[in-house]
C-alpha cells in the first residue's frame, strides 16, 4: 500500500509542476502543409501552417508581388506579408491555418484578407493574437491571404503600488496541480493512518 501511495504522490507532484503556456497551435488533419517560416519584406518573421482532411497535399507559398484583391491597410496597421495556399489531389474543407508573427505582435490586432480567387466569396478574418503572436482560423476554400497587424498598446498595470512581470505561466494548470497534490497528501495520510492502526 505504501508503494502505491508513494507512486501516486510522485505522479501527482510531477503533474503539478508549473507549465508554460505555449500558444502556437499546429493545425490538425490528414493533410498538412509543410510549415513555412518566412522573413517578410516588412521585417516580420512569419510562421505559417495549414491542414485539412483528404489524401492530397497542401502548399504555402510566400507572395511578394501578389496580395489579396480585397486587402486594405487601415491606419495604424502594418502590411505583414501575403501567402498563396494551394492544393493537389483530393483535399476536403474546412482548411485550418495558424499564423505566428512572433512575440513582437503579442496580443496584436491581426486581420487576414482572404481572396478565394472566384471559388467563394472573399473573407476578412479579424483576430487578436495570443501572447506569442499567434492567430488561428478556418476557411472553406483555398486562397491568397494578406496579413496586416497593429501592435498592441503597452500592458496597463492597474496596481500602482507594484509591478508584476508577465511570465506567461498557465496558472490554471498550477492551481489544478496544487489541488491534486492536496488530495494525494490526504490519501497518503489516510493510508498511513490505516496501516498504523
């Protein structure tokens, strides 16, 4: 019984270790395009991934001379880059995309102008980037994407008496781990008490 309690306690404590929150989410599906990392003319290093179902293939091509026909660059935004996403063989929508603009664009406003080149109605996808500058979205047709972004303003700290660093720590996981450790400690205590009686 002591062995099992010790093993359980060890596993629970291992699960309770702080875990960093990684925001990049690679799209899932039977068909995945090779992830592209592109140093755009705008100076932004963009990481792009795409996936869908089927048996064909997807490709992502950076485009310097072509952009989405519906693209705009609103005031305060920067045109980051354009990409053409194409398929060969049998692929099925929806198509999933992940764009990472880097930590410089953490919490940024990001707009992707999606030009379906006549296969479907063009779209405008507006997202707020995660803490590592990632956005994800889906479409029902392949297309040309033009990405524009507006960097987030500085983080407002409402506590004027102190400053707290932004660690990116997933506090939910830590809290859940703490509860698990407390439960495991209680189980070990009960087991030891029963053994000693």
